């Protein structure tokens, strides 16, 4: 376990949504490695339990709770459950998300609602529930919203995802303004393309190789490329940061038009 004092999270309880795999699982492991008591949360109870087991096997402290961010009742129950098993939440990582790659003319109302309800409404539900507990206890805390460079620029066939992430960027700034007086920092990571098990085959394909060429660093990221931003925003190292959107994208946003 790494205990660099600048990014030391010992004694902090970190709740990570969408932690059943992919980036969420990676974030949970990263925070645990810095000493946080991690609560892995997602809809798949068996999967988040396995993630928590793996963290404990590696010497970390972790618990699992079932969470559906599209349900206000589930959100409230998960925040209560996290406090019961680990203690009040100090750090929230709003990672749960879905995407739909249909052309905008083919999107249905249900397609649109599913993406917005998870990526935007779900993040808001979680942020409010955790912030209410912090304010009630008089505790400071950190909320890290996982946004995307698609919240700052757009791509085809990702309309609801881009709309949700753009809104999440503004939600981050608005909540930072409101909650600074309570000692609650709200920041976001605007990630570029990152390889996970869900997209690994695509980035190994010809189309994926073409996409890599549009990134100035000529590569897509790995989950570990987000660790620095995550630890900065979650720990005391970012104590004077709130309302910030940290872009981690290999230069993709500044590529030539």
C-alpha cells in the first residue's frame, strides 16, 4: 500500500459507483491502494462483491453495496448502507454511466431517457444524497464526477451521452459554487478515450487504429492514466480545487480541426 502523505486517503471512506468493472473497478482499487476504505457500488451485487473481495485479498479495506443510480430509493439506501458498513462517505466518485451509439434520427425516447437518467440524473442523485449527509454531520468531503471530453466537444452517434456529460460539467460547477461553504469540493475528470474490457476489441480494430491517429499522443489511454487526476481531486492534495474540470485525453481536445 502506498502512503505518500500528499495523496494519503487513510481514514477516508470512498464510495465508487459503477464499480462492478471497467473504470469503476479500477478507481476502487486505486483509492484502496492509497488507504481509503472503499465501498464498491453497482447493480450487479455478485460483481461488486467480487471486486471488494479482490481488494481485501490485496490488503485493502473494501465493502460492497447494491446500487441503481436511476432509483432515488436505491441511492438513499446505498448511502445509508455505506455508512453502516464503512462509516460516513468522505469521497464520492460518480462513475456509473451508459452510452447509446445510435444515430440521432434513430433514437427513441427510451434510449434518450436511459442515458440521461444514468449519466446525469444518477450523478445528481448520488451527489445530493452524499452531500446531505456531509452537511448534516458538518463534515467536509470531495465529489469527483466522471465526465468526458464529449461534454466539451461532440462526436457523431453519441448525442445523449454528449448531452449528459456536458450537463454534468455544469452540474459540477454549480454544485461547487453552492457547496463550497460546507467544505464540500466538487470537481470533474473529463476523460478521453480509455481502453477497458468493453472497448478493447474496437481499439484493436482498423477503425480503432484510425481513431488513435486523431489523438496527438497517437494512443488511447489506460485506466492508470486517470489515477493522477483522481487522487488529486479525491485527496487533500486538491484542497484548494473546486469547480474544476481536469481534462485527461492525450491532447485530443486540442487537436487540429
